[in-house]
C-alpha cells in the first residue's frame, strides 16, 4: 500500500511540474509577444487553444459528486 501511495504521489508531483513548466513557457511567450517579438503569434495560438478546451478538472469534479 505504501508503494501505491508513493507512486501516486510521484505521479501527482510529475504532473504538477509539467503543468508549471507549461505555464512558464506560456508566460515567456506572452512576455515576448508583448514586446512584439517572434513569439507573438504563438501566444495567441496558445490562448485560443485554452479557450476552446473546457476545463477538464471541473468536468471531472462535477461527475464525481454524488447526487
């Protein structure tokens, strides 16, 4: 059981680090786009992609709530 908990904790940590790295890349692109640099179009594409995709975590949370 301890191994299961450790594996789950490692998975959660890895997911959090990937999310943080993704956020940092988006911020770097956004900073570049504010300066009118080469990342300008990439920032808009990343923003559009986030708006088109529903928040996956919210959908899962709603499904798990007992009625």
